[in-house]
């Protein structure tokens, strides 16, 4: 099920913003974190933002060579890393979710080259 959400979010991000979110900020951490928290707590909420959040986090884990998640780390663990990192930096909520998620994962799971 989570794989489908990741794929769906990736396709949606390529196609453009969700029409129901027209004119709404969907790039800042402030906006996206609502979806991340509801996804992490498995509560009903904004499915677009939940999928977007999971999609960004999983895309970073899979594609970035400077992030080395431990073997067997789940998407939920990666999401917890991101949520905790951003929650500890409320002054940065106006920054892009993608950038903060990348910083969170890279600082928590750096690669040893």
C-alpha cells in the first residue's frame, strides 16, 4: 500500500499540483507537515499531502547517494526521522519541505565514503 502511495505521489508531482490545492502552498514544510503527521499516525487526513510527504521522503532515501538508510529501514522510520527533525526546528517551517527532509535524512543517515 505504501509503495502505491509513493508511486502516486511521484506521478502527481510530475503532473503538477493537485487541483484541489490550487493557490495553496504545498512546498513549505509548514504546509506539508500536516500530511506527514497524519500519515505517521495513520490518521485520516489530507491524502494528497500524505502521499506527497511519503513520496518526497522515499524518493530521497532511494535516489540520493549521500543518504544511506540502514538495511531494513522502513518508510515509516524515514518519515519519523524527517518529522522529528523538522519539529525540532520550528523557525524553519517556511523553508521547502524537500530541502528540510533531505537535511534530516542526510544528517541522520550519512554515508561513510
